[in-house]
């Protein structure tokens, strides 16, 4: 008799387990009424420097026709902004909604985590989407050595072609480098990754109508900024003056007697320079260039060349 009761008990437990398993598996197979969810800007800032990161976006489709409303709730579960008042939506329709970080009263919500909530009135269901959305309005700060003053010669000979500087930021962020050309300040680099430490470079080029062009010889003011994932960007911080020089002469005008020797200073980072004066040519090292003036009185042009770049001085022979 005991054995019979024991067997019956075991069979009962097995049956109950089977029912529970079937219910659990059935629950797993039940499809969510919301599908094809897409999220834009999980971290954003209503104060972002770029419009693309000033909002959060969510879109999804419904499996059945429903009367739907959508709102944003904060970490305490409070409704802070209605994104979609109650309305009927046909099944399969894609709903696309955006939130600019403002409350229903028009004020910017505090930094923190928020979640989108979808209410399906026909199904009597309220679904909190699992995607955490974060508002971050804290602007990163960038630290670089300053003031800096250096010379580059971007002629492709691998000698001082590029200006480099290492920076640090107070939170993960991109580094940005700007150069002032004339009256315009142009962005010349945006680092690929958001890191606490990075390197910025300038090769003496700026974009003109979408084409990279080397700037003219001269002195250029460089500034830096930092931009985080939410789009918060620090103000421009001038920190360096970079002189672009290919070849330069110490004097623009030389006065010398006919047939006499004269000297002129040549600055260049190339191992040699080429010179030309009144039909005569030669090759010399950068530094002090010693030449002989023409034997005939007059005004002559001295050209000193490195690659495709030249410097000119007027030689007055009297």
C-alpha cells in the first residue's frame, strides 16, 4: 500500500512539473506587442553643440491595433514628459518619437537616467522599455601644454612635417583641433575615440571647398576643445602658435657693390636648398649662404628653393 501511495505521489509531482514547464515555455513563446524597437542617442544633452545629439529618439511597431500613449519617466517612476497623447494606431504602423529633454512645463530635466513608457489601453498593459536613456549636460574640460610656439615644414620630407600635442580631458570625450586662417577658425581634426588622453595633429592643411590644401607660409593660431558622447563641447581654448615655413630668408633686400661677396641667412629644415641669382645656380646647406653679386649695376632677384617652395630677396647692386 505504501509503495502504491509513493508511486502515485511521484506521478503527481511529475504531472505538476510538466504543467508548470508548459506554462513557463508558453510564456516564453508569447510575443511582445511591441517589436522592431530602435533607439537614437541613448546619451544626449539638450545643450549639445551639435543638433544631432540634442534629443533622444525611439521608434517601434505594434503587433495589433491599439490605443497608445507614450511618456518618459525618471528614475523615481514619475511621468516627466508626454511624448504621445492617447491615440489609435493600426498594427504594423511604425511610431517615431523624440524627446528634447524638456519637461511638460518646458524646463530641462536634471541629469540622470530616464525610460520610455508605452501604455496599450486595449490590452490593458503598460510596458516600460528596457532601454535606459541618460541626460548629460556636463561639459568636459581639456588640458594641453600652453603657450606653445613651434615651426613645421609640411613638405613631405618627414622632417617636422606635423605638429603634435598630447591632451587630457576630465571625462571621456573627443579632442578637437582648430586653426585660424585669416578671419576664419576652421576645425582641422576630431579624434576618432572618446578617451581621457589623446593626441591631436596638424599637417599644415585646411579644407577649401572640400579639398585639402596646404596653407601659405606664416604664423597660425591653434585652439582646442573637447566634445563628449552627449555632444557637450567646451569653448575654444587658444594654446599654440605654429609657424608654417618651407624656406625663409633673413633679409628681403640686400644692397651690395658690384662683384662683391655678400651673405644672407637661409632657414629651412631640408638638408639642402637650391639658389639662383642672375643666371647662376647652386646647391647649399641651410644656414648662412655666401654669394657674389653680379658685376653689373642693377636690381636682381635671388631665389632660394626647397622642393616646390621658394623664397625671394631683392639684390640691389650699386
